[in-house]
C-alpha cells in the first residue's frame, strides 16, 4: 500500500503520511521499509534545506506501530531482527544532512512518537485530538524503536521512567511543558506558526535547553531506580514483566549513549514481545477497539442527542453519575428526598474534582464551570425539559416502579428513562410503564469516577433508538458500554456473586478468610473477595445475592455466614467501618467477631481455593454465553476485566480457562461437583467444547 506523499517546494521537503484504504496511519514494517527507501533518496537530492513530516489524516499523525506485526511475533530472534531493522531505519532521520521537523496535529503514539523523537524539532497543536506518548507497556512490551533512550535525553531519567512505566498519554500543552516538543500552538494558527518556525530554523537554528533531569537523576540514579521499582512492585505485584524489563533496561543503559543502548532495547523488546502476557494484553486491546465500534444494535439507527440529564438518588452511585455527566458539560439535575442530602452529594462530587485539580487534569476555573452544570430539587420541577433520567435509588422493585410512574407523568414522551439497577430485570421493572420502549438499564459500577464499564441492558420492549442512545451517551462520558441480556444480575454480578459466595463458603468450612484474600490477590485480582465484599457493602452484596438466589435457586444459594453477618450482626462493610474487616481510614484489620462465627478449622490447598473461587465464575460465564447474555467471549472477558478488575495479564476469565485447557476445566468442575454439589456442575457449552477439543479463543 502507498504510505505517504512526497513533495519539495523552495527547498522544503514534505513527507506526508497518508496510508491508503484506512483512516489512520500506522508504522508497520512495510511502511518503515518504504520510509527507508525514501530517506536514502532524500540524501541524494540536492538543494533540500529541511525535511518536514506531516499527516493527511484528520486527528492522526501516526497512531503507533502495527500491533498485528507485534501480535504475530513468536520467535525471539526474529523479533530482535525486525526491531533492529526498525531502529536502523528511524535512526537515519537523525543523521540526515539537513534539519528535520515533525508537525503533529493529532495522535502521535508509540512508534509514531519514536519517529518524532528522531527529528530535530517537534511542533504540535492544542487540538483535543493531539495525544503524545509511549503507551507500549499497556501491551506488555516496551518502546523498541529507540523511544526509551531518546525520551530520557529530553526529560531526564525520572520523568522518562514515569511516562513510560505508566504509558501516559499527554496533550500538546503538557508535552511542551515537559520538553517533549518544542512548541504547542492553537490549531488555527498552525500554518502560520509552521512557516515562521521553519524560517527561524533555517535562519538561526533554535537553541534547545539541555535537560539533565532532577538532582536525584544526576547524582543518585540508584535511588531513583529503587523507588521506581518499589512503586512498580506495589502496583503490579510483579505480574507484568514489561514494567520490570523497562527498569532493568534503564539501569543497564544508564551510562551508555543512544546508539550503544539500542542493542539492549531491542533485546529487551524481543523477549517481551513473545510472552503470553503480551499476547493477552494485545487481545484485550483488540476487544476494546471492537467495542468502540459497537453501536448497540445491528441495523443503522441514529442516537438522540442528550444534553439535559436528571439523576434520581443522591447516594454514592447517584452522586457518582452526576459527577460523570457534569464532567462532560451536560446539564444535570439531581432529585433528592430532602435538601439536606444536597450538601453530602455535592461534597462527594467536589472531592472527586479536587483530585483532578491536584493531578493537573482540570483547573479550578474549569471545575467551577462544571459544578455550575449541577442543580438539585426534591420534587420534579424542571423534569419536563430532561431528555434522559437515570434512576439510582434503593434496589427495590416496587419503589422503582412507583418512581417510573411519576417520571412518565412529568417527562416528555420522547425522553428516555434508565435504571442503574445492578440485578433487577429491566423487562419486569418496565411492566407498568406506558412507554417501555424508552426504558433501559444503564448499570454503572462503583466508584463511578474510576470504573470504565457500563452495562447496557435492554428490556423486551426497549426500542433500538433507546439502545443506541444509551450506548452513545456512555461513550461520550468516556466509558465502555457493553450491551448484555436482561437476566438476574445481568453479566458481571451474575458471574461475580458466586465467586464471593464460594469464598465465604470456604471460610464457613473452616479456612481462614485472610488466607483466601491473599491467595486471590496473589492470583492477580485487585483485592480479595472479603475485602471486595466490604468495599461494595454487605447490604448491597446480600440484596443482589438474594435476587440471584430467588432466580437461580440452589446454584446460587446465599452462604449462611453472609446471612448472619448482614441480618444478625447488621454489618455493612467499609462504609460503616465494620464488616469482615474493621476499617479505619485506609487501614484495616480482621474483625474477630466474624472469625468467631466459625468454630471448625480446616486448611485447603492453594489449588482448591483458586479453583473453587475462579472456576465457579468460568462455569457461570459459559452459561451466560449459552444463553446469549453477551455477544461473545471477548466482550465477556472485557466486562470482567473492566467491571471486576480480573487480571488483564491473564487475558480475561475465559482466556484463563483456555490457558488451563477446557478439558482440564471440565474435569476440575466435575470433581468439585461431586464434593460440593450442583453449583459446580459443568455447563453444557463446556462439556461440548471439551468433547470437540475447542477453545473460547481461536489460538487457545
């Protein structure tokens, strides 16, 4: 494919990236080889004063390397040879006999930014689409085309480590502030600034300030590495090899020049590129990209533009949803039971915004403007103008249905009503509504400000327009919507609750719940099931569990201990300071009163604990696929990663099942079924897959 256009005018050469048949530019090995030839030709052209790199794609410079090239790498030596070839080609840019300038007006990520780093000058715009960074760590690899070495010479050691280890994406202004680019200009001034910038370079080359980094970078780099490694281990628990490999590489190349360091970078890249962790993370990336294109329905339907939203309920979830939509400048009206709730809700929202100010993601003025989008009432005044109302009240069917009746009286007939219910059937909730076609489930996860997933649940009579509007609105708010079937617990809670219940059963049988929490945390979950139960709230967990028990019967029977801690001991979890643990701020210690509920002591081996906790989820996930609750295994895995924190390095719940082998999963479930009962009886889908030698993913 043709990768770019080339022209020369008055000694200014312009190499404009414009990859055929696609809306984005990517730096595949084929594109690199085309670039290689053009760079050789340029050396022979007389009269070239400056080479300028630009893009013809709107909002894109170069989105990065071709991820399919990386996904296809299986052999370490072959990976090394390819990345060395890429390094050699890009390094030619920095040895050209004339200055080089890259003009960035859009995404410039990964390999694209590594190309930019090889240029003498970088000019970017303030366009919201301008994104600068090296996010390779998110794919389980590191920058392989010289990015690690060239970046630290621009920013210093500490800042380069921070940017690469976190895979940070920066806007134009932030990139300029950190010295990654030479200038950042308003989008409308780009043509003028580009011309004057080139004139300045040709007349008198811009003298760049040499950045040597902090005093620690200069005199105590070992201390920098010590704290960086400590932070990485706290965050990743050593489960993500790329982060540790980046630290090792920076230490190894600390006193080497760029050219000598490229060999080490290529070796480190080639080792990471063939790991299963990298393949799993790339798989999740592709699933996320596929979800971005999903509209929610098969046929073409345009969403309704939503600008005025009401949220009924001022609790944790309600205030979280208000924050989310005020952040994207929607007018949001809170309906509260009493005005005294307003202060609590606004303080909760303000606390989240203060975090954005502290991290320099928003200014104080911007926050004040967003807070001005929020109003509140104890009645329904103003609701006739509302285009979408989200209910976030107590998980009670009658209370919700009564509210919907009131909303339908005061809202426009075209307006949408959504429920944030975590478990109740959307079809049943809408039974008494006059317009069930404009009713839908939009299940946000707590904390709303951080959790990326929104389950979109259509009822039997929900219209396609309502579905596509809910999906579009969630995307506009920066969330990932996944359309799921209308069943008790929907997708995530239906799979997650059995995991929590089973963990509590093991405690009930005599195992120490701290040990269970530690093993599950070591497996890769962000927290153990007992810590999670406290975080969610034991009242919430019990009520959702009761809905599931009522629907699915013995398979999801609530454990006796959960019933006791909620009903007899009236424990609520972290929000009340007492649950399975005693919570004091960020600290927690075991609640001995809960431990005293179990008299017997029994120790299970690690494999049994992991199998009982995780395989019960695998089995329920298979049942969800059987019932078409979700479109495919990939979307199910993304939902579990984003909704529960299931370890991304394992590729998702069903990818993990593939890694064990479906036959092995079935054998383990059958054994557990004999010991524990019908809740472990393998799903028909799993039995069929084991019989036919199939996997959830094509490559196992």
